[in-house]
C-alpha cells in the first residue's frame, strides 16, 4: 500500500505493509528544462543539484542590492527562480534563501514589468511572509531567452505606496535586472 503526498516542489511516498515498519521516500521535483549540476560523493553516490546562474553571483547581487538601497532608497530583493539570493533594506534573516511566493513566481513568469497600483491586492515576495513587506515593482532577469530570476523592490506593509516615483523605481528595477543578465553573458 503506497500513499502519496505532493506539492509543486516535493513528493513523499509512504509504503505500508502488515507487520512491517512504514518506509518513507522523499523526492524533490525538478521541472523539465531546469539546468542541473551533477556531483558524486566519496562513496560514488550521484547527487543532482539545480543550477542557478543568479545564485552563482550571489555576492555581487548582494552588493548590487546594497547599492540600490543606499543610492536610491529602495528596499530590494534579488531572486533566482526558486529563492531569494540577495536583499537590502529588509531583514536578511527574514528573506535570505527563502522560497518565493506563488505570486512572485507568476509575476516573473509573465516576463513583464510589474508595478503595484494603490488599491490592488498586495503581493508577498516569499512563501512564509509574515506580512511585513509587499512587492512594489518587479522585473524579470532574462538571460539567453530564459527567465533566471527577478529584481524586486518592496514596500513596508504599513506604507500606502502613494507619493513614490513609480516610474523611476520601475526603471531602476528594470536596469538592475538587465545589468545582472548582461553579467552572465
């Protein structure tokens, strides 16, 4: 008897039999077309790891986010396709390496610039958001025709979003996304 439990990223199968302990199998799901790194350990076991071009430059992305925060007074989050890789102006403990929200994944997949408009539903950056920030602007990072991440500016939950220069903020986020993509070329 096998019971399966699954979500978008993980699958768990539990094998049950009379008079025997249950066996639990956990599997991470890899989407078709995702680039992979293949490693072997000292015992010859093969390990597959999703490759993230943006994740490879997390140190530079962190410096870039810090610069945008200091010079433009933007709270910035830089992501790959799965998680936050760099941030500035927001609590690093709250955002660093956290899985993206379904809303942010959809925005990025749309391949278009997103700008929050007053009165719209507020979208979170990460899955387990405590409701402290929401997405203000989002631009996908596109390299070789593939979406590899996003640059997101965020606003505190208590901010109305009014009085900000949306067009300038959007241009800064777009410029950052284009620059990060060019670094990979």
